[in-house]
């Protein structure tokens, strides 16, 4: 016996046995090697089965409507109870995690700044198979930006992210993964971390990076926490270094936001000697022959080297490539970048550092009219002065 959507229930008999089928069987379908029949009893069973499904749906709808009519007068109280239970659920989970994972209660103070003693990343700490290295951080008026250097995989991004997560958890009312925390007022947390393009919008990795950087530079305030991870790595060395330097200066001098600025441009470690309120910190590593051990501990001062070749070797880059890279690195460090590159043409032999005026500009320089307009304050002008200024601007066109 079988069932399909076309014929319903049926009895299938092989063609070789079809002569034994009783006379009251009604042939419904003929196949290559079989015949399908129905009988009144089977049809009655089919009607019962199919009708029971529709009856079940009708009964279900009826019961739902009755339940809804019963609960409708109490809908507001039920919604309030559900909201309270959901809030209690969140608070209970935060309390359980705080007790189980040895979190501390943060202290929210009026004075701007962030002080974290032995801070930990709440997620990374749980997935590691080894003890998490806790690190402190101190940001205040006299130390509002940290220039963070160190090797890839050294823990720079984790250090930055754990600071933001601790600040966020503190402001939502949770205990935090640290020994002690003091956090002043924060209006927003800005992050520029990671590298990815936006193919759907036709934006390159560098364009995405610059768009996010522009958003931070336009909207951050002195009460913001800003995380900047390796600004400028999506373009040439000189362009990237220049953009990273200028962005750090703007954040430190114009905005005065509390900033964690991770970079591989060691030139930026000179900024603390040029601008007040900046400091260098680094995450170190130790090399043992061709191997490298990451310490993951934040220390004062700038890093001594980036350990990029050691990390590449750890990632499985072929040894001949690493060997060639070491040779080129020695050339670059000994004689400078332009001399170490083997010239391919007469122009290459005579080339020096890239000149700014040779670069293509995506944003044109402001015109004389635009400069004049920027200096005008309409609120301080009489109608006659405004008319005279309009004629003067027209003459500049």
C-alpha cells in the first residue's frame, strides 16, 4: 500500500500477480511493471486521514482564539511581567558570570579618564587553553593617548578591544573582568580595527579604512574613547605614515580624546617627545633561533623591532622566502629603502623619496574664492559690506 498527492492511498500489485486481484478492486493507475488499485474501504480511510488534518488545524485556530480572548484583558500586565523577567534574566546572568569569573565592580567617577588594573578580555580569556595575561591601562588628562607598538600576534588588538569592552560593560551596569576599574564619563566609543573591503559598495580596503577614520576625526570628542589600529597600512609606506602621523596629531591636539593608537610605523613613537599627553607602550616578544615567543604583557616604552619575519615563519611561509626576506631586510636597514631596491631602469637609479607634488589628488585644493568665503562671517557684516564682498568674490572668478 502507498500514497501520493495525485491518487491518494492505493494498493500496488505486480503485473505478474494482477490476475489474482479480486474483482471488486478498481484499477486506478497502470505502470510498466505494476498495477495500482483502490477499494471503498481504502478511500474511506483516505478521507478520514485528510479530513483529520484540516480538522486539527481548525481546532488549533479555535483554541488559539479562545486563549487570546482570555489573555487580552491582561495583555499590559503580561507585557510588563515579560519585560521585568527579561531584565532579571540579563542581570542574573551578569551576576553569575561576575561571581564565576572573578569580575570586579567598576567605579564610575566624574573625573575624565580610564584606570584598569589587571584587565582581561572577557571573550578571549574563555577560549584560551592557557592563562590569560592581564594588563593594566591608565588614561587621563596628562596621558590621553597611548602609541602601542609590538609584533603581529603580540596582543595589541586584544589589549585595545578589552579596554573598550570593559568600558562598555561598566556603562551598562555590569561587573568587569579586572582587579579594579575607575572610569570617567564617556560619550561614545569609536573603533577603527581590522581590514576588509566593501565589494557591494565598490569600496577598497583603504577606502573603508579612511571612511571610518574620517568619521572618528569628525565626531569624536574629548570624552570619547578612540581605538585606532594600524592606520595607513592599506596604502604606500609614505602615504600611510603621513596619514597615521597627522591623524594621531589631530586626535591628541584638536580633539584630546582618550586614544589607543596601535601602529607598525616606528616613526610615530617620536610623537610623545613632541606632544604633551602622549606615551609609548609596547607588547614584547622573545626570539629563540627561528622561533618566537609572545609575552603578551604591556610594558612602557616603544618596541625595539616588529618581528615580522619571525611571525611569517611561524605562519608557514617557505624557508627560502624567509631567507631572502632576511637578506633584503639587512639591505634595507643598512642602506635605506631606495638604495636597497635593485634598479630596473635609469629612472629607478636616480629616483629618491616620493615627492608629494607627484601624487594624484582625489580632493582638489581649495580655490581662492573658497578661501575667501571661509574667512567671511555674515553675522558681522552690514548689507552694504555684504554687497561689496559679493562683487569682490565675483571678480576673483
